[in-house]
């Protein structure tokens, strides 16, 4: 393990000890910490009544059972740091039709040799299979009618994998127009107040409603301007073309989304970006969009680099943080 990686682990652990816990904004909710002692918990899914968790700190997937025991479910996936210095590895995991699916991200920048599982989409049954490694940075994915919908946060596109294992690119996410005043913050002299500037649309989370409508969370690409994040709604028209509309905007780096059992939409915001310290610590939020009242509600704030959100079958909402924490959120009775 290189010195920079050790320093990153030390920094996040110390930061986690020094700063406050998440703050409850909506008093209808409460939370508790799940004790796991994982380094960089990321992906979350449920197998029967057990919670599966991927750890970007060692490339392992763990099973957390009803007796609060943590055991290795699968080990040996590549891990390390990406080009931005953030942990990479098995980003997301989802259990579906008795198989575990894994999105394996960027290769470790400090490793010279390629690994056969780098930037790949994996299927774990009795053994692990590479469904494809023709990806740059596969991140989140969802299922609908036995098809897989996968977003590549490197190529900024949406891919469908059908029952016959055909790969179909459904959508490329166009660049985002940025406000001139935002660009002038970077350099008052270099950027004109009359020109339009574009940044990448980086897809980060995907979820699909019961009627097949696709929702994707979008980062405004580097330098991640405040309020440049969006939730897109993607529908099929009568000619099977993808119609994309902005469903929610003015978000701060939304990193994951998930439909809840009541039909509402949970959103994790990573928070704002500082040009000197990068993403602000303890600036993330848990939001819930109420479809009936067309209202976006803030549930928790002060989250530290949140990654994944999941609602378990028992109704508990679980989310992971790269700081090493996993929290369980429930509704006060």
C-alpha cells in the first residue's frame, strides 16, 4: 500500500472522529450508525435478509447478517486510487435473479499492469464472469424486465444489456451550459461574459420506476459548479426514441438516487466543490422528492462523502459514506 493511500485512509478516519455526525433536518426521520469498521464502504445491496457491502479500501465484498456479524462474501477485486485521488474499485453491487452484479471502476493509477477486471461489469454466480470490460468507468446500474441499464461515468453514456447479452447504447449525455459568472470565478480575465462554456454531464446514479421511466442523476463535470447537478427523466416516445427532460435541477453533485417503497425518490448529494480542498467535508445531504406534493424535502445534512443509498425490504433506508460510515435511516413511529 503506497504512502499516499495510507495518508488518505488516515485523513478520512481522523476527519470522521473530529467532525459531527449527520444532522436531522426533517424530524419525521431518525438514524443510527451501523458498526462495520470498513475503510471505504461504497456499494450496498440485499441478499435475502442480509446486507452486502463493497469496500473500496481492499476490493472485498462483505456480508452483514442479522446477527450483526461481518464476513467476507467475495474477495480479490482490484482497488486503489483514480486520477482524482479518490478510491476506486467495486463501486456498486446489486443482487438480482440470484446473481450478484458488480460495477468495477477505473484502474488504480499507481498500478502499471492491467487487471482483467479493470473498468468492467461483472456477474457473480458460482464463479465470476466478465460481461464486458469495454468501458471506461462503469458506475451505477439498474434492472427492468430482466434488462440491465448501466451508466458509464467515463464515457458519459447509458447502455442497455438485454436478455441475449446484446449491448445497446441508448443515450449520450450532452454537455451542460455553465453560467458565465461561474466561469469568471475561476479566472476573471480568461473567461468572457458574452460566451457560453460547456462542461461534461457525468451520470452517477440510475433508478427506474415501475412504468419503466428512467431517472439519472448528473454531476456537472469539473470544476463541479455549485447547483450544476440535475436529475434527468428519460422516456420512450412512440418511435422508441429517448426523450430526456430535466426533472430536478440546482443540486450539488447528486451521486445516487433510489426509488423508495412509497414511490418517492431518494437523492444523495455529495455536496459542493472547493477549488483548493476539492469536495467539502460534511457537506452532503439526503433529499427525498415527494411526487404527490411535487416537493423536494431535505432529510439529513452534514453527510461526509456519501456514495450509495438503498431501501431494504424491512423499510430501512441505508446509505454509505467514503468516510467509513454506514447509516440506517428510519421513519419515527
